[in-house]
C-alpha cells in the first residue's frame, strides 16, 4: 500500500514513512492510493470476529509491505489490553433502532484512546526497527492530548509536546495531561484557542529545517494511522447493528472531522452506510457549510463541550479531496482561498453529493444540557456533553427511522462532571484508576501564542534532554 498527499506535490510514501511523517511536505494530508474493499460475504464472515481480530482484518491492507501481520497482531493486542472491557467499544441500545457506541473504555476515558493506544505502540515498533528517535508535536482541544500522552509516556524513542488552550479545557482534561510527570512528556498551555494550537503545529511542520532536525511527527488526526485505527469501530458497530443485511446510519459529535471521516473510509471499504449526521456545538462551521456551501471561519466560542470548540476542521480536507474525485488542483485552490481569506465556496454539484450523504445539527449549551437531562430521565443512561450532541443531532436529522442509527459516545461523563451534574442532577464518578486525579501534582509550561516561543521551548527542552 502506497500513500499520496491531498495537495498532490509530496512524495508517495509507504505506511511506515507516512506514520513518521504526519503532515505531508506540501501541507496536505496523506491518504491511501487505493481503498481496500470488503464484499458482503466478507462482511458476513467478519460479524463473528472479536474487536482485536476485526482490527487486524480491517487494518492489514493499509500496512501491507511495511508491517508484518504477526507484528500487527501483537500491536493490536497490546493496544487494547488496557481497556476495561474485552469488547473495547460496547454497543448499547438506547431507543428504538437507536444505539450508543461507547468509545470511552480506554485509560483516559475518551474515543481518542482507541486510536492512540494503537498509534503509540506502532510508533515504538517502527522506531525500534529503524533505531530512530522521534519528536511528537500535537494540539488538543481536550481529549487528544491526554490520550496521546498516555500512549507515549515513558517511551525511550519519543519526546512528546502537547499544546492545549490555556483555561479552555475541562479540569479533568487538563489534569489528565499535566499530572503525567514522565520525563519524555512536555505539556504546553498556550495563551490562545485550539485553532491557535493547531496552527502552531502546522507551522512547526512547515518549517522543514526544524522538522528534519528534531525528527518531527504528529499524533493529531492529520496522521493517517489515527484515522486508520478509528475505521475499525465503524465496522464493529455496523456489523453488530445489522450490516451487511441492512445499511446503518451514524451520528458523530465532531469538530475536526477526523472521527466522521473514518466512517466515510469504512463506507468506501464496503460497509453499507445510508447517512452520516454531524453534531455540532456553537462552533458550527461544519453545519454552516452544509447549509450554505461556504466554509468560513469565525471566532471560537467556549462551550460545555470543549473538544469541539474548533473553527478549522483540518480533516475535512481529506473528505473534500474524495468528493472532488481526488482533484488536487481544485483542492489547492480552495485551501489557498481559506488561508488568504478565511473562507472558500464549493460548487452546487459538490453540495448535491455532500447532501446525499451528510446532514447535521447544532446545539448550544442549554440545548445540550436538556438532552442530557431528558435522556437520563427516559432511560437512566448518562451522557457527556459531546455524546449528548450526537444523540440530539441523530434525533433531529435522521432520514429513515427503519435504518439502525449508531451514535458515537466519545467521552465518559466523568470528564465533564460539573456540566453533567447540572444537567442530570447526578455527579459522574471517575473510575478507580483516576480516583485521586485531583490530588496529583501538575506540571506544564505556559507560553504566549507565538510560533517562535513554542519552537524555542521545544529546542531548549530537547537540548536539555540530550535529544538534540
């Protein structure tokens, strides 16, 4: 399997090179040259597989020629051995033909664990094989950071730098990052919003001299391996909900579009999907795009669902590339407009294709709280603020109630205890392994929203660690 950049001007790479490269050198995002495909008979046979065996089956074509099958199995086994259920992602019935896919059973209680526990071990495997070192730079709106840190902590081959917007993540999210005192973990609280953090990461990758000197790579969903590992749970949920005998619909609370793009990949690979629903908070750039055909960034608003407090959905570029029939020139024009003007528009034909597959709805904090309270009173099921938006969007925008609807529950309610208690009257308790989180020592570095400040901090830290 070979990989190409959405921008069309970067070298074609193998999986292991894409893993270590992260963002393509032309500023684009890597995708497989071709999509593997499973027929109906394949899908039927896959229904009986465990999550781990299904993960190997789904991901094997993407790593072909770079990672041996036995090594892939060992990496998958290690990744999911730290989850609190052998199912990894249980599918729970919520209503009539309505299911919640619980993606929060990993060590940091968020869906990011599903991909990042895999990614950390895959990094280790490839780096050990090459006798190489890596510097990871990442931006987080709340959950990616803690999951990436947990996956990469104490690994000799990796130094990890994670930026979060100072004061704009929940206390649990912050503490899950800042209380990891491993020598190779470096937390940066940036004086800005998530988009500022993400733009700084992109600037680090664009600085090719720095990038090469520190051996920079990414854990954000700009790294293809993140998306690849997330594709698995769409197959898992779809097959449990009735595929391939029936199509399945998915509702996804999303800001950066990486999670929902993984579902699109599963569809390209043969999973019958009738509809994707986007759930958004007040930072509704994706919903506005669905309504208008115009992608336009605005200021970020702080909400009770901070992981979606985003106005630049970087993974939408991959989706757009596919809907443009992989026309890099058309994509580059749109991306240039967005960089220069903060907006771009697409053709009516593009929107017709999009609207045949995707719908969405936005919810402010008051509406989100009402969903949490209503669902708890109806069923006794406690949702976090992000998953509640997924439920609300599914119920508002579902096209066909005869089609099973799977809603992605992306975080444990205990990650947002104050908002959940205010909405449902119940205080969600942290699991035992995090029970003392509020008593743990914190460590992080507050930096101004400045590329040079972040770059200088990384250089000084690596020098002090003997890694530069």
